[in-house]
């Protein structure tokens, strides 16, 4: 065979080898994308359920664990372990190990992303279905086309002069908390609803709140009961101080 023929055969072989490598690379990328979506699905689902049931954001580790569980089932970690026990070393090949590690990494990223998306969907779903309060930001879409309006309490909550102060734990719980109310309430109706919620849900005795025209809380002070001996006296009686 002439040198030219050998050169052509070498070029054809190199192209075939390059095509095989490219195909394997594409298949690997597609496989990792599938793993990412697969891990995001259960993580997002558990995030939605947790937000709906507990009214809080799910812990990141728990959501990622649910996502990686699906990855383990798909890549067959238990099958790989059985092959190692049976002294089959194919599973320990560098390519297989790297692919499995990449799959777990992609699954972790997908589970985290699915958790974020699921929590956001849970917040919007809870708000759109008339949830009473939620410790998260409601999307603008839900506030615009939904049937709720949100009121966020200020971080600094004062004490009402002349009343016993509320416990610090209660004020810390109320600080920066968001409440949801039906839309189209007047300013006075919104204020009355907020006062009732604070008294019934958090045991606040007295509330002094000022709402702006847009529904934001400009000032909030709370108290438990009137200070002094007056509240402890029976009806139709007076107290006189004697020195």
C-alpha cells in the first residue's frame, strides 16, 4: 500500500475515534442532565409538601437527601456494591467511578435547585389558596392576580405605656412577620383584622398599630394588660392610697 493510502486510512481511523469520543461525551452530558432533573423532582415535591404542612422552609440537607435517594436508585449503587463483593472490578474502572461521582454532584445541584423552586411554588400556592400567615415573600404575581394582600410587621415593636410588656419571645416572633388577608379590605377593616389576629393567635392583650394608605405598618406597640392595681379590683370598687 502506498504511503498516501496509509495516510488516508490513518485519517479515517482518527475521525472514527473522534466521533466515538464525541458521541460518548454527548451521552454523558445528557445522562447528567437527566440525573439533575431526576434529583430535582423529589426534592421539589418534598419542599412543596413541607411548606404546605409545616408553614416553613424545609432544611436544605433533608431536601438534598430526598433528591440523592432517587439518584442512588437510578445509578444502581446497590448493584455496584454487589459487583464489588463478587470481586468484579469493572465497576471500579476510572471512567465508571468518575461518571458516578459526576452523577452525585449533578444530583446534589439538581436537588438544591428543585428545593428552591418547590419552596417558591409552595409559598405561592399557600398564599393563593387563602393561607392565614406565612413567613416568606409572596411573589408579585400572586399578590397581583391572587386574592390576598400581605402585611409585614416592623422589626422594632414597642411597648404600650401603661400596660405590662409582652414577653420578649412574643415580640421576637412577631418581628418582621408577614400576614395574609383577603383583598379589597378597607384600611380600617385591615387594621381590625390585624389586631384580632395578634390577640387571638399570639395572646397579645392590647395593640396600638398605625397603617399607611398602602397597608404597610408604620408603627406597632403591644401590651399584655393594664399596669397597676386597678385591673385587679372587683367591679364598683375603688382603691385609695394611704401614706
